[in-house]
C-alpha cells in the first residue's frame, strides 16, 4: 500500500492542499494521511471545517510571539517522530512556509522522498519576500518531485539543474479550491460584509508581509485614507490576525467611515467577497492567482513578485508600498475604463481548476 503524507500549517497552505487531500483520499488503495503543524491555528481550523478535512496528526506548534526559529524547530521535531513511526513513501509539502521547509527537511533527514506542490516560483532576491523566497528555494533543493503551477516556474527549475523528468506543470490547486467555494447567491455571515452596498465600487485590501511591517504599513494606511478622501469607494480591509498589524490599522483607519475593518474572514466568506468586489489591493502571493480567476484586477504592494506570469498576462500591476504610488494606482484603475476592462478580462495563467487531479494522477503513475 502506497503511504502518502500531506503536510500543511498555514491557512494558504490548507486552502491549496484541500483539493489534493480530497483527490488523494479518493484513491482507495492508498494510505493517505494529513499532518497539520498548527503554524496558524484558528485560521487553519476554519479551512479544515469548510472542506471537511479531519487531520490524522496535529503538532499544535502555535504559541504567542513565536519566531521563525520556533516554528521551524517545533515542526522539525514533531515531524521526525511521525515519520520514524509511520514511514510514509512520500511527503507532500506546499509552497514556501516555514512549515513546508521544516517538514521537507525532516523528510530528507529520514530519507523519505519529498514532493513540492507549487514548485519553482522565484524572485531575484532570496531576501524578498522574507522568509518565503529562501524557504521555497531550499525545498526545491530537497525535493524529488516538482509540481510547477506554470511553464515559467518549470523553466526556473530546469535552469537550476533539476531533472526535467521530475518536473510536472499542473496549474495551481488554489484555483481548484476557489471555484469550489464561490456561490452566486452566497449570503455573507460577517455583519460588516452583509452591510456592503454591492451596487457601489468596493476595494478589498490585505496587507501582512513582513517587509511591509512598520513604516511601510503606516504608509499603506495613509494611502487608504487618501483614496477614501478622493473617491466614493467602500474600502474593506481584511486584517491579518497579527495583533501588531491590527493595532496599526485600527489606530490609523478606524475613524474613517468609508473604511471597513474586519478580522480576516473565513475562506469561503473572503472568496465570495473577492467575487463581488471591484478590485484588490494586496501584498499577498496567492491572491495574485485567485483574483484573476474571478476577473478582478490586482494591485500588488510589493516591488517584485514571484508570479511574473500574472504581470505578463496583465491581470496584476506592481505599485509598491509607497503612499503616492498606491494612491495613483488605485485612482488610475478606477478612472480608466479601458485599463480596468483589459485587466479584468485578461486570461488567468494559473490553471483551470483541475490541478489536484493532475497531481494525483501523476502520483498514481509513479507509485503503482
């Protein structure tokens, strides 16, 4: 019997791995088990409930004020015990988190092959985004199988010397998850979202990257105040759970009546908000893939992106984190109907919603 472990610990990982869990658990003669680290606690539990996933192991590593070292250390130790006792044939990790890197390293130490879902993404600097860029590069050093979301990501791996026979272009599983939860007649549960006027334009904002902590976050908030003053936008800020980020946002934005601050909604709630908004302003990576699938233009508050396909397709524009650049980018998109139409109608380069089935099929072929 083929023994497969799927490991994740953050909300984005859980969302992107959920379709793969479903597909692999559907193979009757496999022993497929889910290991969660709890790097994000409440947010991961919401995703597990939404997709009906019961984890087989829970390392429950999350603690108040945890550092990157804490996350990696606890994951490495917890994974080691499971891997030594169970001995799976393959460990699948996703993306670029500390959970993914530490789990891959634990598997490598136990001489268990690693499959990297969403492999091959790159930016020019190992420092940006931090620590994600380093994590995904390190995982790709350790991996045996590489499931690249796009041909560009696959080419990055080939250029780094990875055996082409181990690389598979599958699309991104996040599109699978997104299409499964968006509903035309969805009723919002969050009171602030229920109160939105969807006949008026809505700007959805997320900001959480470490490189945007501190002064950049203050500049982002000042930009939102300027956008509010210059437009009739309803601005929905989905705040990350990090209390330091929330404190800054609440202090600077809480008094503006056009700015609605909400705790990060559950995945289905947020996906349906994306489906009904006008545009997205974010420093997220995954949202650069999701929003275009719903035909929403994306302005990215970063200087570089590991998703150049979105830039080339025209679904995404980089505006950086400086106040004036953010304001200009949002107001230009609102006032230029041709630009808006071009960005919102550009084809999404990240797949058709069948990535998980492709990955599962590849594994069935490799592990007959």
